[in-house]
C-alpha cells in the first residue's frame, strides 16, 4: 500500500506535461488571431483586386 501511495503522489506532483499544454494553448490563440487578421485583410485585398480587374477590363475594351 505504501508503494501505491508513493506512486500516486509522484504522479500527481509531476508537472512535465504542463509546459507542452501551455505552449499548445498559446499556439492555438496565435492561430486564431492570425486567421482573424487574414480574414479581415483578405476582404479588403479582394476588393482592391476586383477594382484593378474592372479597370483593366475597361481599359482593354476602350
């Protein structure tokens, strides 16, 4: 029984996986921020390229 309680105490005091979990959470938050930034930027960029395409089409047709 003594060995079992020592093993349980050692298991619950082990913090080696905590750092990996923290880094995973930070990476997940950074990914969400990047996706949000790219989505916001992508809409504006798409509008600009559509304007350029319209101007080029107008210039070629005239």
